[in-house]
C-alpha cells in the first residue's frame, strides 16, 4: 500500500511516499519511495529532494503558503522527471501529521468536516503548526478526490502521562474549563525511537524504560516507563520546555508582563518574540541550524553562548526525566541536532557519568546521521543515536487503520 505522508513544520512541508503493509510489525519495516520537501514557505521557497538524510537536488519554487507549496510538490512528483516521479494514482491514503490533537484526538483519525473543525479550534494551542495542517487539505482533496486522509497526532503518544504530571498548579475548575494542561508533543518521533530501540535491544516495548530526545528546530525530551510516556518537556503548547531553534522554551511568565509594560509590546508581539525570534536564533543572532553554529563556536561569543545554553538545558531536562523514569536503561538521541551535533551529545554524555553513562568518544565522532550505540558496551546506562523517521511512523499507523476499513 502506497501512502502519501504530509509533515507540515513551522516553515517547511515534508512530503514522503511510503510503501507499507498492514501486516508489518513496525514502522521501520516500511519502505520510503520518495522524500521531498518545500523549505522557506512564504519567503524564498525551495524544493528539495532527499536521498536518505542528504539533500540530492534543490531548486527555487513558488510557495506563498502551504497549499501552494503542496500543489508545487505534487506537480513535480507526478511529472516522472529527475525528481523521481511516481504514479500518484497508486496512493491508497494520505497520512497528515497534526501537532495538537487536544484531549479527544488520541488515535489516527480520518479527517471529516467535524475533525477538521476540531483541528482548527486547537490552532490557538499550536499556532505555528495546526493552521499548516488545515492549509494542505484542499490541495489533497483536489489531487486525490475521495482518497481517505488520516490525521496522526503528535500529542497522542503522551495520553498516558499521569494527572499529577500533566496538571498545572492553577485552580482545577479554571484549568478544566479551558482545557489547560500539559499535553506533550513530538509523540510520533518518540514512539518511533521507542519501538526502534526495543528492536535493537531485542526486548518487548512494554519492558523498555528510556529517556528519548527529539532535538530539531523544535525540541523535547520524553520520560518512558514500561513502554509508555509518563512525561514530556513540552506543555499546553509546543513553546514550553527546552530552548529550541526559534522558541525560548521555559521562561518566567512575568517576563511577558514586563515586556508589555516596559517595551510597550502587545501580548501578541511578545508571543511572536517567544515563538519565532528567540532560542538559538535569538541568542546567536546568526542561525538556528547547529551545523552552521558549530562552524563559529570557537570564534563567535554569542554562538558559543547559544550552544552552551542549549546543551545545558537539554542535559538538565534529561536528568529530570531519568529521575522520573526511576530505573532507566538508556537515553536515545534523535532528530537532526541529536543525530549530527557532536558537542550536544558530548555535553549530555559527560554530564550523565554520575548515573552510569560512559560515552564512547570514537562512536560520538563516527555516528553522524546514522544509527548506532554511543556508549561503551559495558556502560550501565546505555546511549543510542536513532535517526527519526516520522514519515515511516505516520504511514505505519495510517496503514493499520486503513486496513480495518
């Protein structure tokens, strides 16, 4: 079964075609046929085609919004040219990553009018993402007619977080009235890392006690006990938690009030600052891409500060999640930053020597964008890098649902 996977980010749209079978046991059993993306949507957009994790081809494209970006991608995919054209008539269903599913949307769900309204209503809790998922629906329907579209929700994996962990310390009636709670995000990625680790360790998922890191432009750490998420660093929205590419992460709420009064900013302007102008980009004043930042780490003080802040905050979050898990066996590095930035892995690995992690320095140098063990074989706490394949995970979950129709 060929499944078209759509993964909208805050300024990019990744599109993959995955061949998977309803009988396959795991996401990594699927086969990726095509992997492309539109980057810089709304600005100077580019079309990219990937071979593995590497960019094999790039060209400018018109992409003023996510709908037009998808139109451009689909026209290229159907062209049977150097972009690796495929027969789009072979698509059996579409899997759409949706960041926020709220408390109700906790399983892969076919998107009808009611579900679309629920996704749109949750835009206020994921302003950089849910809107993007809605924008691609019309182009999908135009190109594929009645092919079913399934939403796969980043919050779904975290539905097992216990109440004492997801509650904020505010009056309960107020929290319940407005659905204010910690939801957790990047669940698709964390689920993939969990299941892939279980395979590598040759043990059942339900016996795995881990801390997994998803480190990209958006970042989070998850505590996993008995194969279930019990905490995640993100909260009601994807702004809480770690320092990220352009997001500030944890910050004293009083800073917002101070900026409103002292700088004359509106609350909306403050939220734009926290979401789009902070994090690695805001501190370094250079880039959110750690591959670029590391080229200037030893010569630019602001870049060094940004990378040191980022690495320290991840280390601190991992330590907290290790305590939450109780008897962890491994920490998992996933996502672009974790897969290719040696400094971040070194800071975290060395910072966790107190709890038994022994980082293999040769492995840390060698394992760039590839899977493998980062720790010594006899390390009491293991460390692995597992390149995340969200497209395979989304397709796998959609395939199982579609097979039951």
